[in-house]
């Protein structure tokens, strides 16, 4: 029997042919319009009038299937810190198109890998908020909303080495345990009281966990009633947004209490009644805020590491029984979305190895692009590697 535990895989990539100007840090350059232009011309697959760009991941997680949609506002919002970085900041007409793209892409991954024993598939996004200085290590390189669509063949994961469970990218830098160890009860109660979900039903930890990796661990999770068919229902995407709004309220309310004792309810809270009745009258919630506040006052390094604004990863994935699960994590450091499911990706520059795997990957990306074009979700982009159609 294969041992359960987080896996570390090695994924080759072709080195990116871009020179970073002298005096700029890489993560500063990657936010520039120049870099985004390169992303379009060398890796772009499809673009639509809503500025949603489908592209091949140059530094990928998987060579089986790996693509992203980015809300490319680099031409119209030049301030990197002023760009939309989560779905709650996106105009409704853009979000409507984006949700339809998400549904088609996830459906394609399910079609590629109909058996849950063959592949781990996921789609999701991470917070890219300005929660720490741009020059800090681990800061997301492209500060614009983007979604990941990834498939990992399970044979590859079974053959991968087990990785150190103390890896900070897996432990989430301490704030994961902060939420789960001290406030897991009130965290779940707040979601239950505030959201009133119908399509999303609370899932047990056993249902949520991938047996091969043992992850995710301790996160609130929901089963999508109706499975893949529910992704075609706009009500699902509205509930997916409600999960994020509830998370944002919890996170911001907690760190407001850490920052200022007995801070008032935030004026722009999505669920002020539940914030007042559940969070601000819960002793565990307020005791934990005091614990963190007291630590901040005496430990400058600890205080500097805190992300005071909402930092999250939210994703849809398939469990071992084939059910579709939604989960959200309060991530505190720049870890990859795959690590939420116990997959650590070690990227290695190796053009030859990547070149051998590239044709199959591109074939799949172009196949799903055709479906998006047929659904009137954008026009194809030609690069040196593929044409427009």
C-alpha cells in the first residue's frame, strides 16, 4: 500500500527569454506591462474583450495539464497595487464570462481524467493583495487576479518522494495552525450562520482529504451538490463567492481585533450581523486575538510577518470518490496553491526535458481553447508555438 504523505515532484520548464533591467527586482519586473506583453506573445492562448487572458504557464506546476486565466488589467491600471486581485473586486460582466471559462476548463479536465484514481485535478486562485512590501521574498509576482487549472497524474504522485511535513509552505507559516488550533469551532460556526448555502454542503475532513497526500488538513470544506453539472449553474458561482466573502469578513475582523483591542465592526463587512453575534461575542476568538496582539508588541519579527489584509487560497478539486470539493485556506506566506493539497513542485530549468513533454501539453491546451472560442469566450492568439485557431 502506498504511504500517505505530501509529495515533492520535479517539473521541467523552458527558461524565460527575458532580461530583467538592472536595478529592478524580479517580482517588480514581473508586474510590468513589458512582462505581461511577453506573456501574451510567447504564451498567450486566448483573449477576450473583458481582458481575460488564457495562457500557458511558462513556469508550470504540471506538464500534463496546466494553464491559467488572468484578468489582465496591466494596460488599463498601471499601478500594480490598484489592480483587482480577487473576485470580489471584479466587475459583474467580467466575472460572468470568467465563471463560464472556469466551468468549461474544469469540465475539460474531468473529461481528460474521468477516473479520480488517475489524476488529481484542481482549479483555484490565491490572494494577491498588497499585504506586505513588494520587495519581500515570496510576494506574488503578478499582482492581478488569476486562476490555475492543473492536473497531476496520480502515478506521478505515487512515484514521487515524500517531502518534509515541516516545510513552511505546507505548514503555512504558523497562521494555519492559529486559525485551526484556537478558533476552528467559531470559524465553522461563522460560515454556517452567515452564508445560508444550498448547493454547497459542509464536507467532513475525511471526505475532503486526498488519501495519497493526506491533505488538505483542518480546512473548512464543502461538497458541490450535483457535481460537475452544478458548475453550469450560476447559483454555484454565487455561493463560491459567498465562501470568499465570509472568509474575508472572518480574516479582517480577526486582525482588526489583533491590531486594536475592541475594534468596531468594519463598515464594509459583508455579514455584519454574523460578525457581531458570532465573532465579537466569542471568547475563543477574542482570546486568540489578544494572544497574537501581545506577541506582536514584544516580537518585531513576528509582527512583521503577519499579513494584516485577507490572504487566501480557494479552490475546487476532486476527491478520491469523485466528489467535487471546495475549500479555502488562510495562507500567510507565498506558498503555491498545489501545496494546499500536499503537492510541492520543484521547478527545474531543462529545455530538453520540457520539449519532450510539450507537444502533448500544447495539444490539450489548444483543444480546450477551441471549446472556449466556440462558446464565444474569446479569440485565439498566435505565437511562435501555435496559430490563432
